[in-house]
C-alpha cells in the first residue's frame, strides 16, 4: 500500500488504496471518507484563524476545510455520505500553559466546520498533551493513531530555548 505524507498546509485526496500519514501536535488533521465511493482525504492545518488576506490558505482552518471538501467532491465523493475523523489540538509544549488556547481553538474549529457541513464525526482524538501520528487507510476509512511522549530528558522548545529556561 502506498504511503503519502501530508504536511502542514496540505490537502490530499485519494480515490484508490493508499495510507495518508501525518504527525500532529497542536495542529489538527481532519480525515474525510466516502464509504460508498471509497474515497478518502486528509488536511493538516496549523491555526484555526487565518490572518487577513489568508482566508484561503490551507495552513489555516477555513482554507484547509474548504480545500478538503472541494477536493473530495472533485474526486467523486458524495458530500452527503462523508464521515469524518478529527485528530490533534494537543498542548505539546512545556511552559505553554492551558492559557494558550491555540490547540483547543484548532480542534473546536474543525469540529464546528464539520457540524456546519452536516458531516458526522465518527471518531476523534483531540486535546491532551501528546503528539499523534495519524495513519488513514483510504480504502477502508480506518485510522490508526500512535501517541508520542517526548523522550526522557528531552523537552520540546519554545522560541529556540528549552521551555522553562529563563535565560
């Protein structure tokens, strides 16, 4: 089975057998699947809100969701049959507290966009503190999620310094 990585700001749709793979922390990945046409797609966005003038940029929620729906339709999916799975929105950085609502806003945006489109969310793994590798099998709609803890003694960094460093 072909593996296709999906990086930040990308949308991938496959109408044959493939595995779409991404790694999300505070970012969010949405997987859409048409179980009749057996078409699957994934996006990966960085932030829920787009800055002025970047509303169509797929690095941001509005552009990523729009592009995913459009690409699914173009590939032959019936938008009325879509099922969604949503992943990410985790607080993965040490030293960045819950006051940083970016991850929470990312997940909430994706779920609200799916609700507005009338697409049922059949699975989700959002929030928490762990990054996730998402492997979406487009022929079956199955998703395998692996959660990752930072290695012992390793801290994720904020601004080029280890989170919590005061220098």
